[in-house]
């Protein structure tokens, strides 16, 4: 059987009915997708802004800790490259034995400008002498080392004096050492010398004066010295001790503390700003509501004025009715008079269109 025209029409109508539904569904999908994309982009922007703020706060916290460390921590160690000892030349006679003491004037300024010692910080000063194991030094025995630091004005800060000497080595031990280390001694990789460490006990002091230099004197006529070094070590206590000996832990605690403090300030400022904006919006809303109520009152006043005469007429009619309801007991009038009065009475019209006599 061949399909009739009615069946074709029904199929066409069904297809036409499905088309708008598909279009509506596609439109809803597009709207939902666009809204979702907008929300995703907004969230990404918020996350990027949050990450930037966190990085900025972290950098600021690190900068604050670095500035505090640089300003709070003094120079821990200071080493003079070489202390060149020279002989005194202010002698009346070059054969005077006392004037042959080696003397050195050491500067305690970094790069010749910046002061090494910080006010109120304890320091330990050590002098290291490299002396050859020569017969002259071995026969020298004990000798006196004197150190006198001075301030910028030339005032003596303190005086330290202590004896020192070479360690004793027997002739057999020296011969064995020479044989064992002969290859290095021949090539120049090693030398027959001893380091003599001189710790200044009285110079373990708290720096209360700006020390800029020190005078070193070795009270010996025949001493032989390769070179000398002056070491200054800061003796830290308290927070400085922790910051110097545990730098990573101190930096982590310091940066995290600054980060938490700055984050708290930012959060409180943000909350204060939001509260201010909320109160401002509330005040604006209340003002708008007040303005709307004033506008409604202004619009209702003309209507009340137009209805006022009707109310007055109704009141007059009510008063007439009350007067009519009161009987006149003293005077009797005829029917004609009553008809005339009735004709002369005003006709009142109520609000709903009824006639009131």
C-alpha cells in the first residue's frame, strides 16, 4: 500500500515540531557553556591574582628578614691578609737592642672604611705567627707578645700581653720528620715551620668604643717570623647565636613569621574594606527607599485633595440626617409645611451613587 497524503502531512508536521525543540536545546547548551566558560575564566583570574598576592607577600617577607639580618648581625669573622711586622726606627742608636722589637700597626677597618667591630658586641682576638723551626727560634725560648687596640681618636681601648714559644721537638724527631717529608720539602710543597697561636685573654671584651686599629709588639730581639695573621671572632649570644649557627632554620622561621603577619594585615584590611562597602551600600539602599517613600507621598497628595469635597458633602449630608432624626416636640406643623420642607431639603448623593434625601 502506498502512503497517503495525510501520512506525509503528519510526518512533516512531526518534523516541524521537533525542529524548534532541537533549536531550543542547542541554545540552552550554548548558554550553559558560555556561562561555564565565563565562570572558569573568572576563577582562573581570581587564582592568578591570589598567586600574585602570595608571591608579593612572600617576597616582601623575605626582603624584611634579609634587611633585619643585614642590620642586626655584625661581622662574624675578620682576618687581616698579612700583618707585616717591621722594626722600630725611632732609636737614638741603631745598636740599641730595645729598638729591635718587631712592631706592626694593623688596621681593623674593612676596605679601609667600614668599622669591623660593632658597639656592645663581645669579640675574641687571636694572633697567629708562622715561625720557622730554626736554631735561632728554638734557642729563643719564651717571648712576650703585646697587643694594644686603639680608637679613632687615638685612645687606648685595652692592653693585652702574654708569653708564647715554639713547641719542643727533639733532634731525633726533627731528623725523622725531615726524612719522611723530604719529597715535599724538596719540591716546596711543605716547609719546616710551626704556627704559634696567641689568644688575647684580656681582649675577650665587649666593644664599647669604636676600635679602628691595633698595635702589635713582639718583645724579642732575635725572633724569626715568616708571616702573621690577625683573626677577630665575634662571640654571639641569644638571637644572634641562633641566626649565625642555624641560618636556614632562622631564615625559615623569620620569613614565615613575616609572611603570617603581613597576611593578617592584608586580611584585616580586606575585611575592613568589605565592611565599609557593605555599610555604604546599606546607607545608599536606605536612602533610596526613603526617596521612594517620599515620591509616593508626593503622588498621593493630589489625589487626596481631589477627594476632599466629596468627603465634606458626605459630612454635611450626615449632619442633615442627624437633624432630621431629632423630633420637634414643641411645635406641630401641618402636612403642607412638611412637604415644603421636604422639597427644600438638599438631595445628597452617597459615594456609591445612591440618592439620600
